[in-house]
């Protein structure tokens, strides 16, 4: 574990900047997905979609809008609470928004894959590959971080028969 010599305010500022950088990376993908979905309704082939495909389209479009809202909410929250001494609260709430946004984004990406593959290769392939996309998102965005956190926790904790050293730097 890296010990930083920073005040709680400095830590909150750093955490917020790191979170914003993550959101900048994600937001571009969400915007591209949303733009792609918006244009689909205006293509010549769109009227040929069956009711399942149209339902998938609408749900996926709404999920992508919700993801965009969740990923931009930290900026709105920061703006509303600017200079009110609430940086730690902003970081905590914004982190929850980002987590929820990733969940919704995984569903939106899977829905987009389902729709496209369903149109191109058929329903069974669309369902299978869409489920595969959701599984990969869950694996990379939830399971892998969980496994790595557990490994870090185990590596940081001493054996039960030895006293644990303080994480505080010497003063």
C-alpha cells in the first residue's frame, strides 16, 4: 500500500481529478454509441425490423441515454456544490454514479451487439453474442477488479500469528 503525505482535502481533490479522467475516457465511447443508435432509426432498413429488434433498439437507446446521464452527473453535481466544502461528498456520490453508469453501459453495449448481430446473422447468434458481450463486460469491469482487490487484501494482511504493522508513516 502506498502511503501519501496529503491532507484529506488534497486526497479528495486528487480522487476527483482521477475520477474525472476516467469519465472522460468512458464518455467518448458512450457518445459514439448514442450517436450510432440515433442514426439507426433514420436508415432505409430500419422499417424492416421486427418487434423484438425494435424493442431491443428502444431499450438500448434508453440505456445509452441513461449511461450518458450517469457519466455526466458528476460534473453537474460538482457545479451545484462548487465552493461549498463538499468535495469528499462529491467524490463519493460521483463514484457511485460512475459504477452505476458502467453497469448501464454494459447493458447498452450488449443490447447494441444483440441488435446488430440479430439483424446480420439471426436471433440465436444475436442473443448468444450479446450475452457474450455482457459476460466480457462483467468479467473485465466487475469480476477482475474484485479478484485483484481480494489478492491485494490478502497480500497486505499478515499471517494471523504475527502482529500487523501500522500503515502510518513514522513521525
